[in-house]
């Protein structure tokens, strides 16, 4: 049976049997009718998925893998914070009249941070397409460069007058995976304290840490990753997040000529909402099926060329979809 199902069932049983409740406490989330949204929660939940063996899509119910992939690409690849650039409605509740979710997620990924260890040779090796430019910004007074337009956002790096470079988080990850794969500093982070007041929702899944290993007898490196999450709605978001960041590992591994390895998911506050308890109890009693086969378009070797349609699941057996899940806001 699917490893993802077994992990999910064990996690839910543990929360229900050993978790603590927030009922009667002061909580921020609420239901659309204004009622406080209480939870049963477990602190410090860690799950490990071996992507070299199977793709971790639940079979208890269907996970919309293409839409989950699209949201991940919306953040990490397109670096957008506007729901009009998204093909699902998961962010509708937090968008303003223009479609913006504020300085969250994709906005943070688009910011270009200043580095002094980037070289043109490294850029050529990592990207090879010449998409970098020059800025007149004063490096002594500016540590983060905010792209002024889409063209500047798409540049992999922008050089300052003193020879330092501005690069966003996605491109820094690709740069290091190709130039410094055994670095222990390859990571992304959406949780920018300076901008929290201008985010419509604080980031839940907020950091990816990448780590490369060399397996004995393998001529290719293995890409592993840890997703850190401060909070998670287990029913609505658990497998959605697992799937989308697993796809990210597959994509980065392919463009960097590596193999996908382990995906580790760390959740500080894993919770089941009070109005989800009965649904969860029914869900974890369902039949489980073998994991589906995952296919990523092998012809794509530029991370920025991937689309949701490059991801395909075959032989995906799954239970009935759960519709109209109430979402706490």
C-alpha cells in the first residue's frame, strides 16, 4: 500500500488520540459564520518520504497534483503574489480587490538579495542563457533589490557597481546546486519579518532546505529536501503540500542532473479543525491502494520552462473526493 497513506493515517490517529485541544482558548482562525475555529493539535510532527521509491500522493482520496504543482510554480517559478496568475482558488479568501495577497510567498521569492560570492563563470554554468544585467543601485545602502518590472524579475542576477550580485532565492538554489552542491546553505525562506505586516496571511509552509548526497556506486548525486512548516490544516493541506514540494524536488533534480531522494516534512503545529474531525475519522478508515507512478516531462531542463502539464500520474487509484471542506480563515 501507499507509504503516503500509511504516514497520513498514523499522523491523524496520533493527533486524535494524543493531541491537545484549543477549545475555549483565544484563537485567531474562525469559520465563515464567525464561530471560533478550534483544533486538536500535535506539536513537532516529522514525516519522511523516499521519492526514489514512490510518489507520495494519497490514495485515500484524490490529490489534485496538477493544481498543487501550479500553486508551487506560482510561488517558486513565476514568483507571483496575485491570484489572477493562479489556476486554483485556494488563495481567494486572502486576496484583496486587485487579486494580491500582499508581500507574501511569490513576492518574497522575487526579491533579489545581495551576494558577494556570485561569479559570471558560475552563472554561465548554472544558466547559460545570459539573462543577467547591471544595476546602478548603491550596494552600500541596499541589501535587497525589488524588481521594478517583469523583465527585471526574470533576470537570474543583476550586478552592482562594486561587483556584487543581486539574485533571488530560486536562482540562488539552482546556482548552488550546480556550482556548490555539497553546501549546507542551500535554502529558501518566505518568512520575512520586515514584511509580515503587509502579508494577508503569514506563510504556513515557509522554508525549504536542500541537501545533496552521493550514494555509493551511483555516478549521479541525490537531491534531498526538508520542508519546514509552522502550521498545517491536516485535512485541507497536508498531502497538497507534500505533493507540491515533492514535485519541486523532482524538477530541481532533473534540471541539475540529480536523482530525487528523501523529502522530509517538519510541522510545528499539525492540527485537525473541530469541524473536520468526523471527516478525518471516515477518511482514515478507507481502503488504501498502491502508490501511483509519477512522470515528469524528461525534455524539460530549464526550471522556468516547466508547467503543471509536465507532471503526470499513471495508475492513480484513489477513494472518492471530499467536497466542500469548510476552511477556517
